[in-house]
């Protein structure tokens, strides 16, 4: 019981930081891992939802945590822990996108063989007002930096390290993403 209080924080002291938890996880401490999962479950779900994978966000978050456990020995506390975590999340998301692309190809071929149905134009109306649909319409590279910057609160420098691109590229992608969103919503009003 004392071990759990020590990991979760409490009257004895503050919660351990992410780096301390990762040191424990390296040693195979599953309670420390649970603490980290509880700490970052919601932010990862939000990240995946904003990246357009809201129907698969639980699976992708779980995949990210599996990767975290798998790569725990490679973690180096030279940057913020979230940089490492979101790098793993980004890889999980990219793998998902690749799988979805193959599924979309199959679905498109199947749709050519079946008659189409109509919803009376409701889908187009809802899509015109949907922020997530606007994010989904952005090119992947723009959406990625925008989600990391706006929704995950990462700095341009952190995003630059995570994506291995110059800070100037991060800034221009964010600017272009925001311009595209602004234009999209201007067209809808």
C-alpha cells in the first residue's frame, strides 16, 4: 500500500515526474506504468480524435502505451517526456493511416459495385459546420503540426524535434493550416 501512495503521490509528497516514472518503468515497475497511462490516457485520446481517428482513438492510445512499454529502454530524459510519447503516438497514428488507406482502397472498389444511397444532403450540411471535418480536410502535415501545437500545447521547438523538421517549417505549416481553416469557414458563412 505504501508503494502505491509513493507512486501516486499524496500526503507523503508530490507525484513523481514523468522522468522518474520512466526510470521505474525501465526496471519493470507496472504500477509506475499504470500511473503514466492514467496521466496521459485522456491527452492521447484527444490527440487521436483531433488527428481524425476518433473511432479508433482507444485502440491507438492502447497501441501507443504498448509501444511505450516496448521502447522503455530506449527512452532518454534529454527532452520532455511528452516529446517521446507523442513520437510513439504519431507512429501509431501513421500505421493506422496506412492500414486505413488499404481499407479505403478496398471500400472504394466495393462501392463501385454497389448502388449508392442518399441522405438528402444532410451529410454535406453537417460537414460544412464540423470543425473535425475541417481538420480532416487539411493536408496531413499541416493537421499534424496544428494538433500538436494547439490541442496538445507543444511548443514549435518540441514539434520540430518530434517531427525532425526545422522550426521554420513548423511555423509555416501552422500558418498555412490556420489560413486554410480560416478560408474554409469564411466560405461556409
